[in-house]
C-alpha cells in the first residue's frame, strides 16, 4: 500500500511543475532547496538520532530518501506559489490551516500504509508544528526576496 504514497509524490511533483508560478526562478530554487535541506535536517535529528519516527523500518532507507527528494520540494513549491500573498490576514490564516489539515491527513495516510511509523512521535505533534513549518517557508521566501534586492 505504500506504493500509493509514491503515486501521490508523483502527482505532487507534476502539479508543482505545471502550476502557474508566482515566484521567479531563484525564489523557486531557494524555496525548494531550503525545504529539502530543512526537511532532511529535521528527519536526521528526529528520525535517525532520537528515533521518534521513521520510514519503513529503523535506520536509513533508500526509499525514504527518495521520498524526501520527491516530497519536500514539490509541497513547498505548491504551498508558496499558491499562497495568497496579497490577501487579507484571515485568508492567509485559513490557507495555512488548510495546508495543515492536508498535511496531517497525508501523514495519517503514510502511517496507515506503513510508509511511516512512529516510535514516540504523535500525530498531534505534527498538527501543531505544520503551521510553524509553513510560516518558516514564508519567512525564507521573504528573506530570499530581501537578499536578492541587495547589491553585492
């Protein structure tokens, strides 16, 4: 059943490739690279060091690594490019909450399919952290935009 998860990864990547981009190329690159490195760093600490969760079974898994390559960049491109940057605060909050609900539901599917396992982690931890993670992505975009405007 975990093969279904990779089907979703494929759909996420196709969607990320074809959606209209609000960000320029450097912003998209910086966002995807940041999301990937942030996700891998977090997983190295929480999975490999603290053993709170993991992919398939304990330790490094090539399929888990492939999942990180497919998941973090595509979701970050979708989230940031579709973010209602010029909308009112309520719409922005609802957007982040919608992505949080989606992320928790997808994580639950990953658990159900045995793609992901918990070893001390709880789904509600993720529900609490997803809005923070999405805000960090937005902060990163703001930083990239600020840095790209500075003269060398």
